[in-house]
């Protein structure tokens, strides 16, 4: 079987993030991720802030009908509460 890509473990410094936690099944992922990303983008515009890097999604759980996910945007600095 051909290798698609190399997997690497990176150590990165801590960074503040803005995140939304959701539970979804696999078929809902595209709409959940798009909606969460749009909501975070709107919040950042309202806070007059911008992401400090590439957004990412973190997954937990093994049940494809109930995946726990976090849609995350790295920030240059923490936002006020």
C-alpha cells in the first residue's frame, strides 16, 4: 500500500484559542464545522480580532454517531471574557 504522507509529532508553544464544542455524527461534520467556523469568525469580527494561525478541529470518541469535536481558532492573545 503506498504511503500518502509522513506523520510527524510537533511540539508547539501554548497558545490561546477560541473554540466551540459540539457533538455530531460523521454525516453532520461538514455543516457543523462550517457553522462553527462562521460563528467563531463573527465573534472575532465583533471583538476586532483575527486568528493567529490556521483553524483546526480536534476530535474525541470512537462512536461515529456521537463524535465529540472542538472547532478551534488560535488567537494572538486571549480575548476578554
